[in-house]
């Protein structure tokens, strides 16, 4: 098998609000506006950056937004990042969810 084959998995929460059991170390940050530089994104994530093993950016065709793919160093770090930032706007001016 090819260990380098990329896979996108969306983590869903269970009906009781707990995280699903089949999650991974990867976190996908969707629809990051392009006014946010990489440095801005790192500041937004804050202390969690210490636990990021890899960070990749993928732009959409219009280059109006990008996706940040983060691989964390352990499951607890991935869970903490998800719990803290899931649904949080990128700025107080950002009204999209």
C-alpha cells in the first residue's frame, strides 16, 4: 500500500457532543480568508502551533480562500485544537460560519 496517499476525513461529533472515536492527528481548517497571512493564521492558532508537526495550505481556484491542513503531534493536541476553534470566526469582522 502507498502510505503517502492523502485522505480527507471530516470529524463528526456524536449526538451527545463527544468527539467521534475514529479521528486522526490531522485537522483541516476550512475557508481561511486570503487576507489572513500564514503568520496571521499561526497567531490565530496561538499556543497550539507548538504541537503542529506539519502545515500545508491549499488555495481554491479563485484564490479567495484557502484550506490549512495541520498534522498535530498527538491525538490530545488535535482534539484540543478542534474543540477550541471549531466554529470560531477568524476575526470579529468575520460573519460567515
